[in-house]
């Protein structure tokens, strides 16, 4: 499946514009991390783009979220590496991500939300104005962007060998490249 086909697949399964933008943000994060690690940028991007493909179908039931998505991606002919990464990105299952791609998805998914929230509190509400320091300054605030699980984001060092500052910088820079698509 190429990116165009993945976008069509996503549009058939997600109606919420904010979820669609979240998928684009995670795609960007995964592309940036793939480039950093010298991995397959297209494959990692598609993994990020489709990671929440089942979100609306599993809404209200976090125990099946990502299990259903993993199966959908498998049935669509995507490889076991992508379906496994999608399965393990939901911490509710307690399955440790094994591959580098799965680890990157696991850590970057909540980080994209923290970056977006850091953007939305700026007067300009422009992603171009967000600096790594803005995100790092908000990181310890538990009441800020509550859905962005800091424990998972912090695993970037253990799982990816990246310090928090470097991890935030990589993901922020790649998200800034698609700011227009994100409406920011």
C-alpha cells in the first residue's frame, strides 16, 4: 500500500477531522524518526498514518483499540511489522513494542499531542513558533495536555536511545513541515 492508498483507507475509516490531523502528525513524526534512524521512511510513515485506523470503530472500548486496527491493516495486506507496531502502541494491552518502528510509534504518538497543545497556548497558534523549549517547559505540568502520557514519552531514551530534548526536536521539526496540513 502506498501513501495515497493509505490516505484513502484512512478517510474511509475516520470521519473526525481532529483524528485525521492527529494521524497526519504521527505520520510526520514517524517519517522524521525513520530518517533519523536510516529506516524505511515510507513504511514508517504509513504506520504512523494508519495507527488509529480503528479509533472510531473502537471508541469507548480501549481494550479493542489497536487490536481491531492491527487486524484491519493485516487484512489490507500490510506486513506484520506494521500491524504489530499498531497493536503495541496501545498501552492498555501491556504488550511491549519490540521493533524499532513499534518503539518509535509508541513514544511519538503521545508526544504529537503534547506538541499540538504547546502550539495552541501560544498567541499565534502557529507550529512554526513552537520551540523545543516550549514543549519541554510544559512537559512536567500534569494538568497540561493530560492525554499526552509523559511516562510513555519519557521512554524515548530507553526504547530509542534518544534523550527527551533530541526526541522532541526531531518530532517537532517534522511536524512543522506539515503545519499547513494540520491547520497550525
